[in-house]
């Protein structure tokens, strides 16, 4: 690393540093922009954390409810059997003929 620096000094020599063409006003504006971007970044990171926590909570809730539909269907069938009702298949509308009223 020292050899690379020494080589650079040899090629460049002892010249003056070129003047900076950026105005102090432009530097201050860029600092303000950077401050705003840092605040936005912090807000987005906070939102990402909240959404990740919400997602984890909803996934856990979903995992606890996954077995529920099968259990509820089984209980419904038991209740239907206990009341003497069973699930009827829909009748074929073509197979039945409508009753005609007598006048």
C-alpha cells in the first residue's frame, strides 16, 4: 500500500490541490437533503418493523385457526345427525315437474 502511495506521489509530484467548484450554499442544501433522507429512512425502517411484527402476529393467528374449519364441519355434521337432518343434495330441476293449480 505504501508503494502505491509513493508511486502516486512520484507521478503527480508536489502540485497544489485544484480548487473546489462547489459553492457553500450548495453544500448546505445537500446537507439538508441528506438530513431529510435520513429522517425518511428512519420512518421507513420503523414502518417495516411494525409491518413485520403485524405479519408475524397474523401468521401465528392463522396457524392457530387452520384446524378450525375441519373441526367446525365435524361438529356441524354431528349436530345435523342429532337433529335428524342430513345434508340434502340439490334436486335436479328437470326431474321435477311443477304442480299445476286447479281453478
